[in-house]
C-alpha cells in the first residue's frame, strides 16, 4: 500500500514545481464545462491557450485537469487565476496531507481519494485538488477516473439543482463523490474482516493473524486520511463566520456541514471496525490457547495413565535376587492382569469425573 508520509518526504521548494506522484507517464488533458440554468457547453481536449476565449464569467466554469505531469499547464492555470506558487506546489506534491487554504478570493482544497485494490488487500490512493474563484472551479486529478461521471451526466441532463446553483455547490458535489469512495473502501474492508473472523473460528493458521494486522493498518490509514478532511471541512465554518470570503453562498454552507458530519460517521465506523478487528485477534489467540490446552490435556492424561504402570514395571525390573513373585508360575500373567485392571479402573474413574 502506498502510504502518505507526513515527515520524511522529498523536499520540493515552492518555486520549483514538480509532480511527485506515481502516475508519471499520463498525458495532461483538460476538459471544460460551462453552464447555467439555460444551457451547457462541454469542451474535450481543451487547450490552455483558449482559457480567455471560452471561459464565461457569467456562467459556472468547471475545468477538469487529468494528469499532472505537464507543470507548464498547471502554471498557466495558476497565472490565469492569480494563484501563488505555494498552492500550485501543493497540487503537484502528492505527499501533502488533506488541507484547506483561503487566500484572498481563492479557495484551495486538496483531498485523498481512496479505493480498494481489486487484486490485493492494499488501498489505492489518488490526490485530487481544487481551486475555486469567481465562478471558476478547477479540479486536478492524477489520472482519468470515474469519480465524477454521474456529476457530468447531471449537468448535461439538467438533473437535480446543480445547474441552478453556483460553483460552490459544484465543489460540494465533487467532494461528496470522493467521500463516497471512503464508504466503498470501508465496506470492502468490512467484508474481508468478516471473512477473516469466520476463518479464525475454523483455523489457527498464523497467516490469519498477519491478515488481521494488514487490515488494521488499512483502517489506521483510512483514519489518518479522514481526520484532516474532517478538520478542513470544519474550518469552512470559520469562513462563514469571518463574512469576508463570499465565494461560498450563505445557504450552501449547510452542504459542507453535511460532509463534515459524514466524516464523523466514517470515523465512528472505523473505530467500531477496529474494535471488531481486536475481537478477531483475541478470538484467534483464544482458539490457539484452547487448542494448546487440549493438547496439554491429552498429554497429561497419557502421562497419568502410564505413570503407575511404569512404576510397576520399574519395581519388577530391579532384579533383586529374593523377589518371590519371580519364582511364581503365574506371576507374569498376574502382573499383566493387575496392570490391565488398574488401567481400566483409571479410565472409568476419569470418565466418571468428566475429565476427558
């Protein structure tokens, strides 16, 4: 699993823009939506030089950038919006944690999108960033994905209220779509954990414990990704209280409060699932201890059964000259019969006491 490192990371200066992610060979492409309540226009393979030509400040403009390898395009978008280099650096530096920045009339938001890996127990991570300013929302994705397909369809078909709202509502929809991935990831983890619990009831294979620890790491990784998102969404409240930054309409703050509430629900679910994992680990160790106790019980019973027989054999193996039983014609058979009766009596007594 590709982890987000918050301390030991490659040092990238704000003046030096360099993409630090893993999708190094994806071509940078741009898509533009301009819409209002009456009409919508979509431009595929949009060229950055056409920004001034096609961006309509009387409408909502959504610029979606796929691929971050061409830093020159990112710089030109930054110059068009009047964005400082430190924000552009945060867009390209995927080791940064989720954050929200308010700078003059620009709102910057970056978030980690997490999805389960279909081929392993790992979690796939992609950083998505947003710049919002005066009717323009720019989203930056490391690669093409299907996160926002349903939002594009809603815009095209005039479904819901998205076409009647401003750019801040579009930001809410995009963040909400990304947060749905957290639910998908947690649900996938829960399915695997349930399977692990069932396995732990049938087997004491140590690989089960390794898988439990793997999923514990995944949950902690999810938790580390959601906590800064929760804090960032909460800080939007301060924007409302300051009454200075007016890109977000007053009646739309409630949507971002819903996202904050979702973060709290996700964290509560993760805590519950971590408790379930602890229970699975405890059950695994209890099963192992029970199996060990059963083995020790069996070995103890065998030892107890043969201890008096061994004593008898030891007595008659001392080879003293004057042992009258040695000269008795039926001595051998008598001792064997006595040993058999003793052994059978012990079994009967142990059975009666329910000791095995």
